[in-house]
C-alpha cells in the first residue's frame, strides 16, 4: 500500500534506519498466512545504504488469537450469539442510518422466556444452559443473514429485523419465533416445552439512543407477559407514561409514609335487629398533596410490590387499635366495640406478626377479643400453612379471624372445618340485587345457614338499600356494613355515631320494616 511504499522510501533515503509492517498472504495451497516483516538498513549511517537485512516472522497464531479475542468480546460464551455490546453497536448503526436514509426501516423484537427461572431452579442450571443454547440455535435458524439475533443476558434475547417495519411482515416473524420456542426441546432425557413473550418496537428517527429502543421493547415485552405470556405486544407510548406514573407513585408513597399523609376511616358494622354499631372496619386512605383523597385501589398494589405495605399495614393497625380503645373508654355504647383490619399477604408472611400484635395491644390498651383480622379466600388458599400457625398464636391473644369476600374465591368447605374462623363476610356481589332474583338470595341464605351451624358470625358487605337490608334480616343475617347505613367516615364522624346506643334503630324502624 501507499504507506508501505512511503516507509521504503524513507528507508532507502536514509531517513529511517528500519521499517516494519504486517501483511496477509496466500500460500501456494490456498491457505492464508500472516507475517510480520522487519527491514533494516546496513551501513555506516553516513550515506544511503545499499544493503538491507529483512526478517519475516509467521504471526498467524497471534492473529488467530487476536481474532478470537475480538470475536469473544462481541459474542455470548454460552450460546455463541452476538452479545449486548455487538447488539448495541448494530442498533446504533441502524439509528445512524435511519437519520441519513429516511426510507430505511428496522424493527426490534425483545424476547424473554416465560417462567424460565422456575425451570432453571427446578431442573438445575445445566439443563437451563442447554435450553438457552437450543433457543439460540432456533432463533439463529429463523433470522435472515441481514438480521441479528443476540443474547442480551439471562433468558433475554433480541432480534433485529433489518429493513422490516410493516406489521404484515413483522407479525409473521414474531409468530414464527414463538412457534419455534414452543416446540418441545429434548434436554437431559426430558422433553421440555417453553414459551416466550415478545415486545416489539419499530425503529424511527425519533430515537437517538439504542438504550431507548431497548427500553421501549422491554416495556412492550412486559405488557405481553401481563396479557398472559406466550404472545407479543407492540410498544405504545402510553406504556412508557404508565411506567413513569408508576415510578412517581412509588416515590410519592415513600414520602407519604415518612410524612404521615395517610388517614384511617371507619365503616360501621351494624346489628340488623337493633340498629346498634357493634364494630367498625378500619380502612386506609391517602391524603395526597396534589391528587386529594385516594382510595386503596390506587396505591395498595404498588405498596405490596415495593414492600411499603409492611410499614403501612402496621401503622393502620396501631392507629385503628388506639382509636377503638379510646372510644371504648369514652362512650358507653362502645364498650364492646370491635375493629376489623384487613391482613395482607406480606403481613401474613411476617414471622413476627404475633409478637407485633401482642406489643401493639399492650401499648394501645385494646383487648385482644376486640380485634378481628380479615383474610381473603385467595390469601387463605395460597398460605394455608401460615394461616394455621398464625391462628395458634392468635388464639393465645384472643384475636379473632374472619374470611373476607366469602364466596368469591376457590376455597372449599373443608377450610371452614380446618380453620377456626370466627366470622364470615358475605361478598357484596351476592347482596346486590338480592331482592330482584332468587339465585343471590338463595346463596346468601345458604351461607347464613352454614355460618349458623358452624357458630360463625355472618356479616353482609355492601347493603345499599332498604330492600336489601330487609331481605338480610329475613334470612337471619346478624350484621351488615354498607352505604345504606354509612360510607367509611372519619374518626370524628364515627364518634358522633357512637354517642348514641343505637344510632340506626330509627332508620330500621322507619324505612326497613315498612318496605312492602
């Protein structure tokens, strides 16, 4: 090349005492050889040399080692697929090209194996590695030479479809990938079927960073998992906004706990025969500084996912117990008042729950028999062992347990025999329109009769009309809580109710008993 000729000119003119270069040549048998050539001038150094010594060294092994190191730096050692570094390089090149050539298109498919961690933990990492290798081979066999199939890490893969963005072309590609992965794999004398979730994002000039492309494809992939796995989802900008909102909610929630932005409201539990308030259910609300009063549905899911539910639950328990203990000492009608608090899965899994409750009851002065913890049926089914252990501990404290939303879960009647509950709360879906059809009324009547035989207290949730309350009375239901009597109210508003021995008796006498 020109550079080599220039070095020779310098050597011949005496400007340089030697030169060196590397070059590749083809042997007579067609094989390649890399050599390092060193040429030195031999002379007195006073004039141009006319004698030169050259040394030619075979450096093919070194070059092969360098090539292998470069290859390894850009490829996954397990699957031999391009790795994250090479993928990011290709994505950056694609983004540069789309800026220069507006007609150029490409699509990124972010693929994650479903439940792979469970399989890996169950069958072992050697089996998991073989599944990853087989998955990589199947992906490689489906992409075109111009495309790229890469392993991002773990059980995550990315496919770059070069020049494709039309959905009619991308959709079959995604479906082919899903079908290939779903086909059973023979590993360690086992036949294992995997599925995958794919997030799809089309490259455009609005993207300037490869990391943003992968972020959006990852977001779409999780949307595919939420839809049931073994499928795909195309990225939509609203998905990103939802994640941003979620992150903001998490940060707000942390501040809310630190700044004591939560309040406890109380819904009265009314004895249907007398109109007396015999209990309250404690419910949490968030007094958000910008959004106002928020119900649990808008933040409990995030609190559970982040673990913030634990300090929040303990605060609700302490606040409710202290408040009810105060009412018991203040109002004659509230001397036997009970308080119900919902128990979360995180609380149930806490091995120190019984100790926490014992300390809390001692510090607030609330008798143990005045506290009822409510568990949903699904929580009961998924954590039956923990529930049994907890019941044994709570029996010593005289704390009661109730099944919440009874009839909506999957529990069998054997659970009522196995677990010594004190109360059943009939879900409001059975109470609603109970007076207009026979099915709901029959279900409620059956639950009430069952509770009576098992010596359990029955509480109907969601009674909202005089007809529903009248029907509950006729069916023998003892207690009800719902908007007919009162929505959840502040502690001050509840105190006004408790000043009277039977605040809802007139309502029952004047409205319910005269309903035709």
